[in-house]
C-alpha cells in the first residue's frame, strides 16, 4: 500500500484534485491511500458530493493561497501555510510522493527548502516523457524520457552526467527498460561544435563505465522522436523549449484536424483514420502521462500542468505509486553513490 | 439490522449464484460488525440485553445459511424476517421483488406494534433505500408524519396499492396524538456505505441518519449517544484491526466522521484519554493495533465543523426519486507506462 500526498489548492482548484483522489480511493487495484492538502473547509464541502472511500483519504489543512505573480521566496514568506509547503512537509514525514499542479518554479523552490537532496545530486531535474515511433522495454512503451525540462537552466558537465544516471534509473525501473540508451541533446553531430559544458559532459559520458545505461552519444532534436535514445539529457532551458514546442504541435495538429471537418470528403477521410488518430491523440495527450517527475530529492515529486483535469491528476497518482513501488529514489541514490566512488563526483554546483 | 452485517453481493447473476452456494462459514462478516453488535446487545445503562431483529431483502431461501452464520458469530436474533421473493415471483408481483419500501416499512411497523414503547437503532446500507425507509418509519412512529401522508409517499416510490394499504393499516394504530421529540423512538439510523455513495445523499434526512464507512464510526457515534462505553469502543477498534484495517485507515475514518459534523473533535480527545487511562489506571495492556491507532489519531488533524442538524420536517415525496444509488461508470484510459 502506497500513500500519496496531493495538492488540492493548485491548478483548476479542489474539485479536480478531489475527483482524482476520490477515484483513486475507490480503485481497489490501485491500493493507494491519499493525503489531500488544501483549504479544509472547501475540501469538506466538495467531498460530500463526490463518491469516495474516506478510509483511504485524509485531509491536511493548508489555508494559504499561492499568488503566482509573486516570486517563489515572497510566496514562501507571505503564505507559509500553502498547500505545496505543507504538502511537502507531510510527504517528507510519511516518506510519500508529493503531487501538485502548482507553479513549477515555486514547487522547485519549496522542494529545495524543505526536502533533502539525494546524496550525489548537485541539482534536481524535471523529466518528461515524449512519444516516439520506436518501442522500448518489456512493455514496448513508445516513450522516451527527456530531462531536464526546466529545473536547471545551466547545468555543469557533472550535473548533466548525474541527470543521465537519474534518467537511466527512472527509465529502467518505470519503463522496465533494463539498460536504456542515453543520449545528449545537441545542435551538432560533432562534439567540438558544442558549447564547452556540453563537450565536457559528452567526454565524461563517453568515458563512463556503468551497467546502468548505454551511452548513445549526441542526438539532434529531429531524431528524438524517432527512437534514437531512450533517455535524452539536456539543460532545463532547451528542455523546456522542446516540451512546449511538442505541446504546441499537438494542439496545432488537433486544430488542423478540426479544420478538416469542414469538407465532406475530408470528413470521410478523417473518419476512416479515426482509430489511428485516436491512438495518436492518446500518445500526444499529456494528461495520460501522469506528470513530470522531479528527480534528485529524497521523495518522489510529480509536477503536473496547472490546467490538469482529474484524469491527469489520477494518472499522476498512478505514476507516483509506480515510482514508489519500483524504488526509483533509492535506485538513484545508489547509482549516484557509485558514480561518486568512480571519481565522477559533484562539483558542488548548487543550481 | 439487515444484510449489511455480512458481505453479500447481489449485483450480478453470478454474484447471486455464488451467494446462494456459500456455506455459513464462508460468509464474511464486515469487519467490526460482530464486535459492534455484541457490544450493542448489552445495554450499558441497566445491564439488560437489547433485542436484535434482522430484516433483510435477501430471499427466504437464504434463511438457513444466514441464521447459521449469525449463530457461528455468537448472535441469536430475536426475530428474523426475509423477503418472500419466490412467492412474489409466483404471484407475479414483480414490483414487490424490487421494492424495498413496500417490504421493509410494513415489517418495521409490524414489529413496533408488538413493542410500541421500544427505542431502536437501525442499521442499513446504501445499496437500496434504507436511509429513506428507516427515516420515514422513524417520522411515522414519532408522530412527525401522519399516516395519511403515506399513500402519496409510497406511490411516489412505485409501491403497489396492496403494500400501501398494508402499511397504512399498520401505521394507523401507531399514531401518537402527542408528537414525540426526535430520538424518542428511533435514536439513530446507521447507513453502511457499502457502495461508497456520496455522503451528501443523506443530508436531507438530518442528523438521525448517519452514513458510516465502517462500524467503528458507528461505535463512536453510539458512544456520543451514550449507548456504548469507552471499553466497548476500544474493543470494536481492536476488532477492526483483526479484520485487516490499518491504524492509518481507521484514523482517516475518524477524521471523516468528525469532518462531517457527527462526532465532535473533543470527543476523540476523550477516546484517546480513555485508551491512555485504561493502560495506566486499570493495568490493561492495549493491543499493538490500539497503540498504533492511538498514535495515528493523536497526529491527525480534526476539524470543528458545525454539527449536523436534526430535521423536524423531511419532504419524502421529493426524496422518493433519489433512492437507489448507482455508482458512476468512469474509465480513465490507461497507458502501460503507469501500471
């Protein structure tokens, strides 16, 4: 049985979070207990109208709202009893994963303040799955993992190596992919055309002897989705750009399909392709993926989009449960410790 | 009490057949139910034995199995009424097969005619119309609802005229010329949320109807009502632990019943003190489960909402259409990555 802590104040508000928590509480196969953090009065009001299993659902009061227009440190000092800070503390006490559709910048700030970093991790990385045309792992999953997508905009070479390891452990355990292929995102095919830190990371990864992953070298953006690698490592700035571009493409493709409904012949064509298009939509729909894991802390943290509906949050709960059951965090700790013992230790970069 | 005492699934034909084939020893008692019943049977105020009546919509063919199961649990019901579904089927009374109102209400009224002064605790579940039926019965016997209102209400429930007449004939003699205060005859109605239906469904019935997720919540409520003492409540908690509950989940259910306004938060503090006193003053050794449960309870936040109000008037005709709860069908597309 896993316990998950869920921020009920964020995103679309308590109703969506509570619907997700309620569904999770009713799913006997999921075997998850939920701690829902937010304004207790609002939560109580909504809970009465939602079918749920109260035995598997606990409420922790966190009355302060987060003003997203303020800086993270200002939010922390002005609203100390916000659902993210309270939720992270509760998650820490319980050794449970924390899930939030809140402001990623504030979640990262709060995590850095409240949680302990995994030993050997100089920085945390936010990871996301992206769909690919090739299948991998025992489950034939059509996903690759991209990290970092925003937590660390300018990582050092050592940090990129740590990200590679964290991503590989995550992919191995969550996607059942025993020795994933790890590649470094690059804008060139030759290392000497890269920025200095990227060159250094490439050299370090090429020289690294490890059972955790196979280093596949550099990968350009256009090959990410054709299955060139299972784990793609980059800095937070370019990772964020990649993910948002992909989201934009998915939204645009959907809009274009709607345009295609205007003519009868096009409608017929689209309806003939409907099952394939449905599959494509499912693959591209971020709500199906369960959110972005924030790797490098003592407990799993899952960040979902602020526009998450209950489906996304329920999938985030599923992901959190899987990450916990598969011991991803201890696996990362062990792997980073081994990395340190091989002399690829931290540089003390505190990004 | 009805079939809510044991796990009985009648939702599908396969469930029905399985239920029929089960032996008494195979029937699973819902955790805490047996302990609660045993504690409740002893009136703590005067030491007398309370009576227990089983009314179930289960068919009569299950009598032998159900009575044997109760006997195995050390419980001898004073009366046991099951539904004559076979007769209903043979007489083509198809609406009577489905109807709970037309069956349970006359049964309760008939029982009260034998013991008109008795006070009752009623136990049902949310798979049928127990909250509605029991509350209607309570308002009838306490004089808040005149028998003349019954035909309208029961027609709205789709009950046959034969059953409406039967209920009317029984309710007539029970009319009190003096309106009894709330809780005078029916002190509480516990609805076990077997289907986990939304608790707001029962708000229209007021504080008398208490939806419960488990029988420990019922035990706490009974202690608040001074119908059960602290030791008995602890024994029910222990039984929950033996029934597979974790301290975390049981503590969650305590927070739930406090949050819904049925049990005050300071009552829980009293329960914790009682556990502590039993240990210190009486030399009793609470079980590991009770100690862990007390720890979980000490750290859980307990809100202080307004208490649920007792309602003098309930619009049963309006509630007649909202009786049987159907869990919503909801499927979230699953991707293998998350499994």
